[in-house]
C-alpha cells in the first residue's frame, strides 16, 4: 500500500487539513519524514511530547508494561494507575485522582463534578459556569461550549446551558458576573490556544477570592500548562493560587494518551460509584508510561532547565526580531512561548509556521497573530540554537516575500 498525503483525503474525515509531510521517525527533539528529511521539533505535538521523541525512560516503561498487562476494566484497579495517582497526590494540593484519556475528558469530568456538587449541596439554582473569552477546554460539546471561542461550538444545535464568559484578566467584569448562583469557574492559568496570555497576579488571586466568597469551585485547566511546561510542575504553584479541581493531560503521558482530574477528598466524594466512568481511563499501559514521564519531569534539574531554556528562546527570538522587526511581543512562561506578530504582519502567523516547516523547523500558532513554541522540556541547547537559525531563515522568507 502506498501511504502518502493523498491517502488522507481518500480515507479520513475532512475535519483536519494536515501538512504534506508525514513524519515517520523521531529521536529527542528531531523528526524525520518519509523522504528522510530532518526537522527540529519546536511543536512537541502541541505541548504533548514533554521529553521529545522516543525518550529511553518512556520506551522502557512501555516495553515492560506491554509484557505484563495491557487493559483491565474499572471493575478492577491496577498497579500503574495507583502508583501514578499516589505521585500526583504527593506532588500537588490534591487528595483524589480520576483518570481519563484526554484533556477534554478530564475537563468534562471536572465540570460534571462541579455541577453534581452544587446540586447536592446547594440545589438546582446553583448551576452557572463562568469561563473566559479565548479559552479552550476541549472538543466535547460541553467543554467546547465552556471554551470561549464560539466558532468551535456553533453549528451543532442547542448548546449546554447556563454557561457565560467574560474577558481574561478583567477582574471587574468577572466580579460583576459571579454570584451565589455560580457553581464553577473554569480557567487556564495561562491561556494557550487563545494566544499565550498570562494572568496578572491581581486577576488570578482575585478570581480565587471571589470563587471562595460565592462557594464556586475554581477549576484550573492545566492540560497545556501542566507537567513542567511553565517551569513549575503545575502552573498554579508558580501563581501561588490553589484551585479546587485541576485537570492535566498532554504532557502527562509524554505522547501516550492519558488525562486526569485531581481534587480534594471532600469534593471528590460527589462522584460516587456509578456517577461517571471511562472504559480506558486508568489504562495500565498509559499509566505506566505516564509514571515514567512524571518521574522524569518532576525533578529540580528538569524544572530549572525549563526556565533556563525559556531565557534562551527569548534571547534568540529577540535577536531575530531586532533584524526583521516582525514581532510586537514575546510572551508566555517556561516553554510555552508566543511570538506576537506586529501590525504589519497581523493575521499572518501561519505563514511563519509554513515557512519554518520548509526550512526544517516545526512550530505552531495560537490564533492568527501568535507563533507558538512548545518544545521538549529537555531539548538540548544546541537544538534550540539550530532550530532558531532555521526559524530565522523562515522569518526572512516571509519578510522578503
């Protein structure tokens, strides 16, 4: 069988429009396509491949667990799931863990838990969910409606109700919206898809205080920011703001599909037996790989390295910008970095991505105006410098037409 990009159009649902290149092999922060052309990976599967490609610890965990047991229903538990849950509890504010397969499913569980708790503790009137414009929380109908980008939820009929939005970092607007009828507030501690937007200290702490005041659960969606991405194990730790529920996925499996919702014992008790579930949630293979990824990332050496690599990315992007004057701002935290195009290049962020691919470097966008970089947390300095040299060629190509 000939496998190429044309086959995608023949056999796949057309909801994606992938690049013409098909990667077939990866090693660390480098990837090779079908023609054996090399790329430096600054995309990381959208902040998923936190240890790059084929990291020895993850390969070892997968092989070892693959020769033991692959799957069990949740009629039984398994050792890898319990080990990973214990490590998540020990390293965070949480006391209880629910495993899922993705960030969307973890967020779905968090939202259902919040609604369930409010109904049981306060009654049917307390059902409002507040989220933020430009937020992104997944593609289930519930989570995509909570996400603050209507384009993703329009066109599918009536949406789940009692969900409202306000602008991120606008504490006054948020205070005017929240009330005793609010059951939960869902927010990213750094907006990813919305443009790599960090919260102000005042906003993050103000949201926490107002949630406490109105008995509303604060849900932090750390699907993209979690597991070392910002230089802290979870971004809430760097903000000094503790949520009631946290969701984590993407980097949690280092490339293997897994997600989790973590919370306190008092909140978790409302998801009693039979109220929620997942066929593959807590899968032994996923949890074994997740444990290896978590153990590797959750070290002072790796987390400190993320902050040092952020400084290098900023330095090199600033040097490129000094030459070509294409970015108005370099923003983000850790290795979740956004280069915001200036007015001259407004709406053209994807052109930099496409040009980068042609020069042998993989990047992302976050909306039409931000080039996004989410590389491996352990990417070597030499790969950062080489990748940025290639990205500079891409910038020159866009600027010079």
